[in-house]
């Protein structure tokens, strides 16, 4: 870590830097989906959240085009359980950064969020060849001892935790060897890809599909299943911390731990690996750290002209956890619960990096309705811009905007 006195920065500088890092200050060119997802991954919970995140970052994006181009044709994006055990979409070429880096080291235990899953590079099964052999095989009948782990509801009629695969798709259901892979052990499964107390489901199919039941799952583009996702770089963990600091700096070790869903020891180890590349700054009287290479651009990072953005639930820009981090995006603490909820987070309307309101959608057939709840009045021009964003979002989803309401 650079041994220099912390420099003081303003909240406007910090927000402006994050907008740039998240590719929100200016849209990326058409088709730059991989570049957008590479910044820090895109959470896909609720299903479709990653598509909304790309809508806010890439010019001319369409939900159907994203899936067809990146998940089925080029297979350049991959979805798997990643940080905090949440489903995330990231470039297939960076699978070691978003999967291997999360593997705990000696004496490191994952948090409850990630207790059921430990990810690294070798293969999706303890026996590397088993994944290839399993895809396309007949499904096995689910043993009674697995049903006791909460899978009976999904598979009670078929004796299988997975529903029937669509035509042309194959689904492999494997019994988890519980004696070999006890849940929560960071080194279980001989350092392979999954540690879980539930059956592992693999779909060798294109596209991103919502999980059914509660089985641990990985969604892979067709042709990727059973292959090593990428060779693990020695600095995969360092690469992940760099991306976190670039997108969420100024940040603290506690913020990294919350974002990863890691145990304190693992977060401390990963933070220390990037420490020589950090520089301390003062924000609102508190010391935090940024990548030293990002600091010189801070004076020019403050948002310029007023800009409204439509962000979906669990957008990466909103992926903060402590009250201090939330206050940077929404100074009024009394409104935090309206944005960051236990379940069913709303989308937000962003103005110069600050949350100006929330929105929710309703769909009926081919029609979509958006309702905004504003935290502060908007000018007539800003209200017209919000409606235009709603129209663009409806077109992105391939639907017609039936109604758009804005209420204070």
C-alpha cells in the first residue's frame, strides 16, 4: 500500500469515478456486452437483472440480442454462482477471476452465503471426466437421502430435482457425495469446482434460465459444459480485487468482505495481495482506499451536466452494503430501506450518480407499465427524460409501454 498521506476527495468525485468505472458516465458502443460485464460481473437475481444492467451501459442493447449473441452464438458470457453465492454473469474468458478466485485457502471458511458452494477451475465434478460423461445421459433417480435436503418438492413426481429439459437440451442430475464433500469445507471435493449439500444441476444449453427448485446450479453455454472454463491465472484473486477497487473505490476491507461474501481471513488475504497498488483517500472524514492509478483522474471525475439513468434491481452500481456506502448514493438515510430491501428490490432513477427515486414494473401480455416514486421533484425536462427512458426500456424488453407514472 502506498505510504502517503490520504488526500481529501468529495462525494461528487467518488460518484463520478464510480459512474465511469461502471460504464455509466457514457454508454459503450453497440455490442460491447463483454466489456460491460467484465467490469465487476453482473448479478442476475432476479432473473433478467443482468440484461437490465447491460441496457443501462450499452447503446442499442436488446434483451433478445444479448442472449442470442453472447449466450448462444458466441458463448462469450457465462452465468454461474459467484460472489456471495449469487448468480452472476461475466465473460467466459474471465471465469478464473469470478470463480477460481473465490476458492478459500487453508483455514478459511466461507460465510453462510457461500457455505454451499466453493468454486475453482478444474472441473464441475470431483472426477473431471464425469461432467462430459454425464451430459446427455439418462437422469438418475433421486435418492431418499437427497430428498431430505429439500429437493423432494421439485422432484416428487419424477424422482428428480430438475424438470424436463426442452427439446434439444440435455440435463444431468448428479447425486452429491455428501461423505466426500461436507458442506462448508473450503478444501472439500479435492479442490474441484463445487462443494454443496444439494444435488448439482448442469444445463448444457444456450441462454440463461432461472433456476427451478433449490439445487445448486451452473448455467453454461452449449459446448462449454464439462470443459475447463479457463486456465486459472496465478493472480486471479488479485484481478478480482482490482476490479472491485476500480468499481467501488474508495473502499475498505470490510466492503470487500461484504461484496465477496467471504470469511474475514479470506477477505484479508485478498486485500493484502492488492495493497501495494492502493492509495488512501479521505471521504466524509473517513479513510478508504482506491487503486493508485485511479486517483489522478479524480478531479475530472465529478459528473458534469445533469444526467438521468434507469438502473434495474441489483444493478452493480447499487451493490453496496454499509450505511456509509449507501449514504454516498443516497444521502437521506431514512430512504435507504426503500431502495435496499431484503427481497424484491426496486429499480432506481439515478441523477448525477445520486438515487433520485425508485421504479417498479408490471407486465401484461405484450404491454409493460412503469411507476416511479420520486424522492425529490424533477423539472419538466427531467420528467420528460424519465418517460423517454421508460419507453426505451419497454422497447429493450420487446414490449409496448402502456403507462408511465411519476409520483413524489
